[in-house]
């Protein structure tokens, strides 16, 4: 039996929230944390069509030699909202799941460097 992802979301936003992680990424790309990072949450949209099941093989991009993952907690948002307070945002969360964020670090560095 094959386990599928627990849901197929219309979009995925991945936030960069831990300063130590940002410091490590900045060092890897030969820089420092930009001051703007402390002023607003940083996030990016990732591909919701790239989700795979629990025991599926994770495809490694061609030419990647530094494949890495981050174990994350994902909040599942159940209804639309905008400019919410933290209290209001909690009311929009319908559940949580674990999420592995896979990254080709060497290919990222080439693209960002």
C-alpha cells in the first residue's frame, strides 16, 4: 500500500524563521543576514505539486552533490484571511503535520551566488 501526502494544498509557503538557520545559510552563500530579515518574516512559495508520500523516493536533481532536508512543522490553514493578529490567525489553523523540506544546497548556492 502506498501512503499519499495527507493533503494536496493549493499553495505552500515556507517561512525562514530561525536566526541560526539564516546565519548558516548566509555563511553558505558567502554573506551575512540582511538587516531587513529582522523587520519582516521571510517566506517563499514552493511547489505544491512536488509533494510525495511517506515512503516514496525523493528525486535528487541532476548534478546535485549536497542534498539536504529540514524537518519542519506545517500549519494547515483552513480558511482565507489577511492582515490577521496572532489570535485571529490561530482561528484559521485547522491542523498541523510534519513536513520535510528537501534542498539541493550546492545548486542553490550557484543560483544565488
